[in-house]
């Protein structure tokens, strides 16, 4: 997968260049489709250059958030792209957004590249090869029990997902510090680095987390559904956490799935 990693890095860097150039200048955001999410011309421009790289250098099919191209069959690896994860933040000039390029085969994340555009950090991983940030291997820090564990909680736009978010927050707020940045890709990088201890979501799309899964796993995190079962690809009840708190979280939230 080293060849695929190089392709993913090249594609993500091309997209990040477009995004950085336009940061703070976006005045053209609009609501897309029937959802309440935003899209800007920067999303589309970044997607264009990313897809050009992937199409030119790889024969794998591509699934991307804005064009939503889908694979013709379920056989073999598929590039999964989010050209600008955190568009709502980007449109409001908040510096929390990322470019995400992942390679998945079925339910398995094989390659992940996430670029923190403003922070100038490149997170990447290949399954079985460790996780890295700006060329240095990510070493998960020792779990510090003197701090209250921190969790990212996330949800989609559907009312059912928002309702689950409310229940999760009620169950977890007493024992955990709860955060939400509005960019799943960056949140998973912070989980991988050990800055935050766990991530729980309901309603995210595949392109939100395809690259981040392998980065978090290769850094030492556990990835399952809320009940502790391997993720089967049919839903977005995702739990990604460091081992020290993982089992406790499944006990608390398993019945909500």
C-alpha cells in the first residue's frame, strides 16, 4: 500500500493547496440538497483537483462527497474522498477543517491521509504500518488518570441522530468532558494523537471517517460499533477509543444503538 499512500498524499496535498488559498475568502456558501449542510465553491474546486490526481494515477474507483460518484461494483478497493471536511467551519472562517483521502476495501480502511490545512499537519497511515504525523510516528501517550477523559460526540443532520446525541450527552457528561469540533476527520486525528480519548458518532457519512479509521487504529485505538462488535458497514454507530476507556464506553452506550 505504499504506492497508494503516495497517491493519496499527492491528491490530498493538491486539495489542501486549494482550500488554504481560499480560507477566509469564502462568501458563496449554500445549503446543499435537502440537508442542512453547506457547500462552497472551494469544496468543488478541491474535489476537482483531488479526483484528477486519483484518476490519473490509480485505477481504483472513487466515492467523493460532493460528486458522490459510487463504485459500479463492490469488488476491490475504493477511494473515499472528503475534499473539505468541516465546511460549516470553513465558511465561517473557523480554522477547524481538513482534507481527507482514504482507501477502503469493503468495511476495512487500508490507507488514510488527513491534512489539517491551517495547522499544517499531515496525518497518515497504512494498515499494519503505523500512524504518522508530518513524518514522525505517532506514539499514543500514557493514559493519565488524573484528568477527566475527553470525548468527541458527533451526529448527522437527521433528527434521530440528534436525539441520540442528546441521550449520549446526558449519559456521559458526568464522567467525561464532551467536545464537538464539526470535523470528524480532524477529531479522529486528535484521537490518534492521544489529545482526546474517544469518539462516538451516529449519522456521519463514509467520507467523513474513511481515512481517519486506519489512522486511529494504527495509533492504538479500538474501532467498533457501540455494542463492541466489528463495524459491518451498514450503519454509522461508530465508537473509536483508547483501550483504557473502551469497555466502559460500550457498557454505557451499547443499548442506545
